[in-house]
């Protein structure tokens, strides 16, 4: 057996063991211990996954430029691995209707969401692939809101992933998150023209719909994408959240989940409604600016930092940069984890 | 009805002028005129203009494939307020 193949199999075994045995046990321990151990695992990944570490370091440098010192850049990369490990514990704490995790998450700005819903047109929560964002949406569901997410479960679209792997991620990741949401995810994809109307249907029922706006547009959607200032450069993003708000009258509120320095406590910050008056690109630029500011402040929270291909699709870096070859790996599934049997393989179709 | 819908789509949703004038049997999906958000825009228009509610189960590509199929879908519903 080749050395590379053996290393890959060991990585698979480690991930399966972590998600199916270690993380569920850590979620039963006192939070201080559980998240501490998750961070140790993140530190171990940081040391052992040299290719991914190099890719992340390169992307941090390419995207954030000179804003971070080399030391801070390394700390960001290490933190990215830690946050990835912590997310597994978050997911496992969603048992018992999310109460174990809810005890660790402070929802700030709840009154803004309640006021928005009082108007009867639903609410659009504008978010990003930032921290344990998926858990954040489910936390809102656990706290009494009817939440539906517009977003793809990444493992369902990862090229080359086996059926066994898809079922694995369905069981350990999707199922616990989905249980606390009101409707199945509305999953945009080429040819699915009903997506926005389905979201509008949820909004008409005065429900909460979440949208992560930092996704690279699919090829078929590029004509409708807009360029907005983002992380000191410009990013090509889809302004669908604003269009949806204009068509339905639903307010747009920013919603981002921040992990505190102790790694176990988190704050789900909900903003007041973002004005959507003026042109679509202008209004959307306000949302993108909020996301950009959050990433600039806590770059390790941003999952796309692991994906050179996606950063290029967003227009934040050029294709053919000097990023290490392994950096063509993407955020894959879930929250930065590689497909079990295909480390480095892009999750988005070529 | 065809004229009303054709006019609306031509005016509000067609972004490529080369697709105009729009014929009633032009595929709105294959030509890229309709995507997820423009379909929602069209649905909102149809609901307001013809006094109907388009349910989730009616959001099928075959119902919105062309001006003709949209009109067939609307005619299959009662009541439809013309004019």
C-alpha cells in the first residue's frame, strides 16, 4: 500500500471516528472540557495536515494581504482548524431539541427579529459561511422561530463522493441540523427555478428564511451577479436576498454567529433591518459590507478561506496564483472537512 | 391574456434585446429569460394581475415554459380575472 494511500485512509478513519464517536462523547462532557479537547484535535490537524495548512496560509495572505502579520496569519490558520473541530461538537449538542447548545449561545438582537415578524411579511436573515452558521440557524429554530434555509447541503453536490459518504454526512451532520428547522432546505441548483418562489412562500407564512450571501455564483447565474466591495477588493456575488426582499416586502436582517475566545460560548448577532432602498447592487452592497467586516475582524471564522477555487470564483484572488496545489481543495463538506475518500477534490461541479 | 403576459415578460424580464420580439412559444427557460428570481417576479405579477395564488406545487417548469404554457396554466384555474 502506498504511503499516500495509507495516509488518506488514516485521515478517513480519524474523521469517521471523530464525528461518530469522539464528538458525541465530547458533547456529553462539560462544555469547557469538550471544546478544549476539540481545540486540541484542531491543533493536531493544524500540525498534521501540511498541505491544507499551506493552502490556508496562502489564501489568508492572498485575501487579507498585509492586514495580518505572519504570526497572526498562522494563528488564523490554526484557529480555522480549531473552529472546524468545534463545529462537530456544536452539531452533537443539538440533541434534546438543541438545549445543550442553546445554553452556550446568546442570541443578541432577538427583538429585531420579533419586531420584523410582527409586520407579517416574514424575515430574511442574511448570513455567510461564517463560524458554525448552520448550527446558528438551527439554534433559532430551537428558540422558537420557524426557520428555513436557502442553501445546498454541500455533500449532496460534491463531485465524486460515494453514496456511503453522502449517507454518512446526512446522518451525522444534516439530520441533527434539519430536525430544528421548519422546512427542508431550499437548495438552489441549475434548473431549479422554483427556489425563490418557495422562499417567498415561507415568507408569506411569516416565517424566517436564511440566506448565506458569500457563495460563488453558479455558472448559469453569473449574468445576474454583481460586483461589490469585499475584504479590500471586490467580490462577485448574487444579490438574490435583496431581490427577494423587494419582491416580497420582507425585511433583511444580518445574522452572524461569533465564537468567543473560550471556544465554547457563541453569540448569534441579529441586526436591525438593513435598508434595501435604492438600486439592488447598492442595497446588496450594504449586506456584503457587514459580512466583509465580520470576516476581516475574525477571518478564521470564514469557511471559504480553505478553498482557493471558490475564492477565485468569488473574484477575490486570481486563478493561477502561487497557492499550493493542495489548495484547490475546497470547503467541501461540512464546514471545511474534506470528502472522506477524496481529500482535495472540489465539492462544486467542475 | 397572451398579450398581457408577453408584454410584461418582454418589458420586465428579458435582459437580452436580441430575444425580442418574444414569440408566445419561445422557451423562457432555455433562453435564460426565466430564472428563480425572475420566476418569482412573474408569479407576483400573475397573482396581482389575475387574482390567483400560485401554490408551491404549481411551480413546475412545464407551467412556465413559455407564454403559451403560462396561459394554459392560468386558463386551467378558476376564476381568472381578465382585462
